[in-house]
C-alpha cells in the first residue's frame, strides 16, 4: 500500500493490478467536502530525472524509442527509484546507465507530481554538471542514443512541438528561467 495514501483512504486493501514497475490500487475515501469517492490510483515508487549540462550552454538529451506511443522522442535521462534508493542515487545511476556519463556536481532543481489526477508518482529533477565519461549500461528494453543541443536549440524544439515529453520541457524551462536567469 502506498504510504502517501495511508490515513486518507479507508478501503485501500484492494490491489487491482500488481505489475513490475507499478500497482493499481482501488480506494474509498472521504473528500474535504464530505463526499465519498471511489477510484483507482497508480501506485508508483517515484523516479528521478536529470538535465545534464555541458560547457558552452549545451545539454545532453536522449533520443529514445517509447513503445507506449510507438515513437522516437527527445527527453532527459530518467528512471524509476529502486526499493530503498534515494532520488540522488537513482539520478546518478540513471545518468551513467543511459548516457555513459557521470557528473561531479549535482543540484536538486525541483520535485513534481507527474499526474496527480490518477498517480502518486513524485519525480525528482536534478541538474548534473561537470560531466565525465562513465560506463553506459542500457537496459534490454531501452533503445536510445545521446543527443547534444544548445539550450536555445532545445527551447526552439519545445516551441515547435518537437520535444513533447513533459519532464524534459519542465526541466529545460525551469533551468532556463529559474537558474540561468536567477528568477
């Protein structure tokens, strides 16, 4: 049972689906307005995502094939938290596994709820700087390649609708407007 739901839902004992990466839970709760609600929640352990920053205003992104949408997309490296793993450890592991790079400097940018209407997932987004070569260890279910863009190029791709991945758009724009411009 998801800890985030404990104390708020009475009948959380029904697991509708138990999967490799997430579960689906059925719940019964009383809403703040006093009404009862029955629904389902995707119970996800959380994830970490990384915006790898290179010299000269360059960023390292991935071109990755995503089976659920049947398309190649451009996105930042990311991965699911393993049991007992903290978000920074996950980010460090995923950066090296997916890109073949390690970072000497890590900055936590923000945490977001990816889809709070149906999931309890929290995504931790990090900035990774001072990159050095590591060892790429792509999972058998991943088809991806490194892509290098300037921030301006990435923002132009967001504006044109080429970059459609939400975590990537959030990370790039958040970095650009809250870190780079010190807003």
